[in-house]
C-alpha cells in the first residue's frame, strides 16, 4: 500500500490485533488492525440509529421562564428554527446533525451485516465510498459542544431541565465514534473484494488476506 | 525516505487504497477514477481559501445574533459574544469560542497558504512538519461550526414573545459558508506534492 500523505510504497505486513503501522517516511498512521472490526461497527451502528431516533423525538430540553414552559426535542428545534427566521441555518443543522449521521450509520450497517457472513450486496462499493466521504461532515460532537455553550447562556434566562433526547445525543456521539473509529479500512475493502469474488465463482472459498 | 508509488509506476487508489499500475484510469478493485496526484490542488486550495477569506470578513463584522429584550434590540458579533462570556467570568467558554470561531479559522487559512507556498516550491521546510500541520488543519476544521450551532439552538429556544427573542444575524450564514469553504480547501490540498519536492531535492544533493 502507499501512504496517504506522502505516497511512500510499503508492503503490508500482518500486525497483531490492536497494533498500528506507521509510515517510515512521514510518520502518519498507515493502518490499524482492529479486533472484530465489523462486528463492532455493526453493533455500534445499530446503537447509533436508536440514539439518533431518540435524539430526534425524545424531549431534548425543558425551559421554564416567567410562567411559560417549553419542552422540545432536537427534531422540533430544527422546525422551530425554520419558522423563526433561520431557514438556511436550520437546513445546515438538519444536514450535519441528522441526515449525514443517519446516512453514515445506515451505510455502515448495510456493509457490515452481509460482510459478516461473507456475502456481497448490490452497490457495496459506492456505499463504502459514501461512508468514507462523510467522515469530515458528520458534526454531532461539534453540535454537542455547541449545546453546552448555549446551555450556559440559557441558564441565565430560564430553569433548564435536560431530557432523554440530550442523553441520546451523547450516546449517538459516542456510538458514531466507536462505529466509525473501529472500522479497519484495509479489512473492509479486502472483505468486499473477497465477497464479490466469491459471488462470481461460488464454489471457490477464499480466505481474507491482507495483500493489496 | 522510501520510494513513492509514483516513482515505481504505481498509483494508490484514493478510495480503497489498492495499488494499481500507473496507466490504469480507474481502480481495478473499486472502479474509482485514479489520479496519482489530486488535479490542480494548489490552485483549487488557494481559490477556496480566498473565497473563505472573503466570507471571513462579514462573518466577523456583521452581527451573528440579534437579541430583542423587552423591546430593546441588541446586535452582537462573534467577538462581542466572547467578551460577554468573559465579563460573565465564564472564562473556559469564552476561550473555547474564541479558539473555535476566531483563532482556528484564521490559523487554518494561514496554514493553507503556507502549505500552498510549500507545494509551489516558494519556501522550504522539513516535510514532516508540513505533514503534521496539514493533519491538524484537516482535524480541527469542523470544530469552527460550534458558533453556528450555538446560534441555531439559542434562536430556536429563546422565543419568549415580547420578553425576549433571538434572531440569527447575517454573519451566521457567512460564518458557516466560511467554515465549509476552508474544509473544502483542506480536502483539495495534496500533501504528496510536498513529498515529491522533498524527494526531488534529496536526489539532487
């Protein structure tokens, strides 16, 4: 394989689980052998979807001020934002916080489930590309920091109670990190290649190798 | 320094990492179009950085939030928001917002300019340092969105009729544009060119 930063050619060696190989020239991470990467990505992907639904529909925050009482979920918050004069921002929030994370989790599940039994589904290659491309655009953890900062402003104005939706957001943030961070990119692509090869010639059993 | 894939007449797929012969047009494994180096990376990176500098100005000059409190309207810019938190003695928050919304974008644009100058060969440095800076630039970019999200949450939640309401200012959108443009600029940058230059000067010596 070649380093993604400096293009140095390396032979891929089998490393032990949990170990990481670094580039000899520039010191960047080349690859990490993650234990049970697909199982974990699948499990955390499913958890993430549940948390995402929880964040969308469960009460996120309750505000009490001067007799008025407001309970809202994150999904409603985006709708309120649209109605109160911030349509562009509300679309941006919806894309970065709900749509892209959902796409990422969905593509992870779509990839991991069949690959766990060595099967190939249609369109796995574009789905993997999508999953990798979304990496920098999923901003749940940035939104979490934003929520903390705005809570500090809000506590001055009203009594705040955090609901299950808020805790779901934290769960979503953690499971996204675990699901995407646990993926072993080399293994994923090797397994896809093996699964497709097996589909074309069903009688040949191919062991997943590290050569590429 | 190890030989690069290109020197060995190979090209590594940007999508799946497979090593292909240099003459292939698309990856033998995933069919993604192959290019040994990203096309026009310096021009694209500079153009996107310039566009984000243009967006950076209104993002800091115009109000990001408009607060109406008992009929009194108050517009606040990003820096004014930092100052408010500082006066509230919420120092960690003030520092976080200052770093995320003012320092990171500015440093990122400086870093991208410096990296472009490096790959154009105008200046020279240890390529390992350039590598670390590029890695950092890619890593921190998204955190600048924090301020946009803060505005989004406050606008959605603080609608207490006549008592108090918050509306998004024009800077919120320009700020978001600026962050997205710097992220795209970082994505279009090609760090391998810096290493190509380093390999070339190593063989000349």
